[in-house]
C-alpha cells in the first residue's frame, strides 16, 4: 500500500494530464509521459542487478530518500507553472521521482513478498498480496481525479 499512497500510481496513470496542466503542450506532455515509462523500465532492470549485489537496505534508503527530495523539489517548482524552466524541471523531477521509486521501494516490495511466507503458504500469500496491491492501484486510480476536484486543483 505504501507504493500507492506515495503517489506513484497517480503519476503513472495521469502524468500526461498533469504535465498538460502545468502548461506543457499536448505532444510534449505525451512524450514526457513516455519518458517516465521508459525510465521506469530501465530502472527496473538496474534495480534487479543492484538489489542482488547490495542487498535490500541500500536501494530502499536511496529510493525513499530520493523520492522525498524529488517530492520537495516538485512542490517548489510546480508553484511556478508560468515559467518554461519550471515546467522542464517539473518533468525532470517527476521522472527522477519515478526512477527513485523503481530503484528501491517498488522493486523491493515485489521481491520481499515471497520471503514473508513459509513455503507451504507462499503461493497463496503472494497471490493475496498481489491482489491487494492491484486492488489498491485500482482504488487510487479511480479516486485520484475526484480527490483533485475536492482539493481544488
């Protein structure tokens, strides 16, 4: 659930609209969203290698620390949507937010799930944890637009 509540699902589902809302033209917003997805794919491949070599703690700390810094920077630069440099930095920090998430918390969540259950309950336990993850994705995905309206954005 921490992945969903951390904002990653909303970024992945609604990044094109979010980029368009800060003034990036429509084709540019689509390309920026595609960049987010490409970075996520590349970071998944990098994280598979580094987690096996470094263990889980270092990537988790780097990932969550990087996410916190990128969130703070996004908060600052999204306050200046009229400036082109702020729009570019907002896209960059969004991409880096996804990169840090994918490097640490996202990958570790799916790697650690099988380790939490004993062998005789592993298949059922992992299946239930993945069902919970994707149900939370669905709930966040459907509720995000309503949440934006309630918050006045």
